């Protein structure tokens, strides 16, 4: 039953994303409103599916690549919906909803069978560590979307044309504010995620830090966002520079998550394709 | 039959000297309106008088050409201009053409600057005067109310009025895209130029919190600052005050840049990169255009703003075609309503006439039947009513039937002739009732 729910969810995300794309092209409010409704239903179904899988498996279903991607997609859509509500910024959906859909496609590939949990993962730390990181990453995904929108809009204003992009995208100020707010929420989550992982590593592997590729790349990501936060607070980095860093930061997030899993074997190999 | 007639002139048909002479000042408009509807041919009337157009819209009681002639005479008499001199400047529309004209005017499709927002307010004012002096009745009331809703549809469903087409509006629109909210922003005026002052006023009404004013002559800065409730700044203190300004409007007569790229970079560093928007209206320019390359700094000169406006105007032109479609559809809707207005009184008269006949005959029959018996009376009455209803049913249905392209006027005339109904039905006099109704209903 959970696998059906998760597959249906993907369909909802697809329709939601298409409606938001329809909205950015035609600027018909109906598109965005309907899109949001469909995404809300999708994310609720997704949560139900997630819980159902949890009940069926007996552990939090974020133990392999497909499950993680599926959870990541849910987190992105949920964080986007909260941001949209907070800033009343429908157009953001045209950038973030497709991202949610792309990640959720993978949930459609996951097996309906629930595998036995690897003994090393059988811990209370699993949901805490992984969920903190994925929710943090989802917040960074929104910052990434806002960053792209900022660069597009800034280019438009600098080029002195008030064309289609100028009309559709919001003010530079609000996009920069989203960048900052996402940083102040995402960075603590990322930090806590790394700390809890480190504590768990001490229990499970007998060492707080072992320079496994995932750990190394998490640290690189952490430094990128730390630099951005520091720059913002002390020397007033903002606008274009902050947008570019948010985009680079999210690329690092994706590499830490996907690149490391697929390319660099290490202690965290539960979530590689073979695992 | 009554019909709607519009007679007037505008910026395309008459030079400003003529438009001036024909204008109706607000303080005497009541008198003029009354004079207009006192004419025998005219039942209802509205006068629209703006700097670009003077238009008199009336409901003519009889033939429409008589109404048009009456309005021309009215214009000539009121302003003391000979009819012959006037004729070359005037246009006149009747019926469907008149309906279309007012809808286009209200939607700003007939304006000098396509899509400019003032005209709708001016049409509403004209309607307000006519309502105040009771020179409109149900027909023109509905006509104008409809025109307002058409204008609203055009505004919301097309982009005819969406983008700025004046320098100062473009400046405000840009400022909003850079800063979002202007409420806590400070603007600085360097030098005194008409365009800068206008832009400053627009910025203030868009919410800008505070205005700094600087000028080479400090007294002028003080004077101008007084007008904006702002703060005057000495010209040699410009650089030290620049850090407070988010939006800078400049138009000095300086022969060279008064703000170099390095100056701007320095100020931005002090401001911790909070964005700055420079609007340079001076020729030669006041602000080094290279400053636009600095992150978080935006520099627009007068040519940039003019380019923006030109692009926006082109877009408006494209949107105008869609607006015209809306207007055409609404014209058809309104004409249908207008037809119904001709048909309804005819139906009422038809019914009244037969009712009278019926009542008279029933009374006669009952008198002949002798001493009054309630039962007999009831039977006779219901017999007569039932015959009446059955006879009247087909003609009334035919009148009400909505057929495209059918000439209702002719049908109504035939019915009136066949049943010998009076030719001149007086439309109900202007009433406040009719005006109240307008809140209730759009024309379906």
C-alpha cells in the first residue's frame, strides 16, 4: 500500500509542477492556486505513505538511496509550501516544484518489498541524523531556487529591460531575504545533522570522525554555508554574491548526497545504488 | 424611439484652442447640464469635459439625428461659437457606434496615451455630476455603469494599462523591483529639475519615508525640502549624506560627473552593500554610468528610462487588440439589454390595453347579468382573463424572443401599429431609484 501511495505522490508532484509552470507562462492565478492545492494533497499522501512504510518495515524508511530521495522530495515540497505561505510568493513554485518532482521520480523505482535493516543502522540516531540533514538540505534547495531567481532578475534590471522576466519575478529584496532566512534555518539544521552523525559514529564505528568521503563533503558544504553566513553578517555580502554562493552550496549538498553515494565508496555506502 | 447619441471633439479632431473654448468648467456644469436636458429632443444627458476631450452624451427622445442637432446647437449656444465653425471639429456617434465609443473611451483605448489611467476617473466624475443634477435616467445610468465595468474588465484581463509609460512611473516601478517595499527607504534629490521633482512626488506617494534635498544654492534646497517635508543638505556635504540614500534622483547642470564610480563604491562599502538606485535625469549626465557594474548598484539615465517606456508602449499596443475584443463583446451585451428596454414597455402597454378592454367588458357583462352574484362574477372574470392570457401569449413570446440580427425596433413598431398603442412612451423621469439599482446589477 505504501508503495502505491508513494507512486501516486509522484504524479501529484508532476501535476503540481506543471500547474506552476503554466502559471509562470500565463500568469493566471488559477494555475498557482490549483498547483498549491495539488502539492498540499501530494505532500500529505507522501507523509501517509512514509508512515505506512515505517509501520511495514519497523524502521524509518530512509536507509537506501530511493528512500532518501523520496524523503528529500517530500521535505523540499513541504519547505516550499511553508515559504510560499510566509512570503506569498507563488512564482517560487515554478522553480521549486519541478525540483521536488525530479527527486520524487526515484521513489517510483523503489521496491515495494521492505529489506531487512542493516544492523549498523538499527539505532535511534538514524531518523534524527538523517531527517535533520534532509530537512536542512530542503531549506537549501529553496535558497537555491531563490538564488537562481535573483540572478535572473538582477540581470534584467542591470540590462535595463523590463521584459517578461522583470514582470514575473519578485523584487530583488524579497529574493535576497529568502536567501538569508533559508541560511539561518538551514545552517543550524546542517550543523546539528553533522553533530548527531558524529555522536552516532562514535557509538557505531567507535570514532567521532573518520574522514569518510561523506563526512569530508559534508564538512566542505558546511564551510561553504558558514562562509556565506559569516560574510552576510560581518561584511554585508548580499544580493548577487549571496545568490551565487547559495547555488554553489546546493551543488555541494547534491554532491554530498548523490555524488558521494554513487562515486565514492566509504562507510556511508548503505545508500549507494547497490546497497 | 429613443436612442443614445454622443457628440464631441477630442485631441485628434480639434486643436487645443478650440478644446479650451468648448470646455465646461466644474463650477457651471450643473447649469449646463440642466440647459441640455431642458431641450425638447433630449431626455437624459451627461457632459464629459477633460483637457483632451469634450463629449456630450444624450438619450434622444425621437429621431437620433434631431438629438445630434440639438446637442450641436447646445454646444454652439453655450460657448458662443458659430455652428459652421464647430462642425469641422465635431464627431458624432449614434446607437451601437455610440455605445462602442463610450466603452472605448472609458477603457482608455481612445486616449492620447493608450491605457492612461485618468480617463476612467474623469468619466466617473462626469457621471457623478449628471447624477447630482439629476440629468440622467435609467438608460444612461445603466450605460455608464456598464462602461465602468467594461473598463475594469479591460484593466484586469489585458495588460493595456499594466506597465509604466511615463518616466516617473517607470522609476517607481524599478525602485519597487529593487527594494520591494519602499516604506523605510530614503530618497535624495540632487539639483532641481521638473522631472526629478515629479519622480520624487511619485516616490513619496509610493511610500518612501524621507527625502533629502541638495542643491548648489542652499536656499533652493531649503525651499524644495519644505515642499516635500524633507531635509535640506549642503551641496559640499553631498558625499557624507549619500550613505543615507537608497534612491538618488539627480539633475544638476554640472558639465561633468558629480559622482564617480569610486565615490559610489566607497559609499556602498559604508552602507554594507545595501542596494542603491541612481536615477540620472541630467544631460550631460551626473553619475558615472560605469557605477551600474557594481553589485547592488543600479544606474539608469534618462535614455534608459525612455527605452523602458517605449518598450512598454509597444506592449500596450499589442494588448489593445485584445481589449477591443472585450469591448465588442460588451457592446453586444449592452445592445441586447437596450433592446429589452424597448420591448418591455411595449409589452406592458399591450397588456395594459387589453386589461382595460377586458375590465370594461367584464363590468358590462356583469351589469347585464343583473343582481350581483359572487359566483357568476368570478366565472365571468376568470373566463375573460383566461382568454386574454391565451391570446396575448404568442405576441409577447415573439417580442421577448432573443434572435441575433433581428431588428427589434421594427417589430416593436409593428406591434404598436397593429394594436394601436401610443407612439410616444415617456421613459420614466430621472430618479434616484434607478441610480440605486446600479449597485445591484450588472447587465447579464
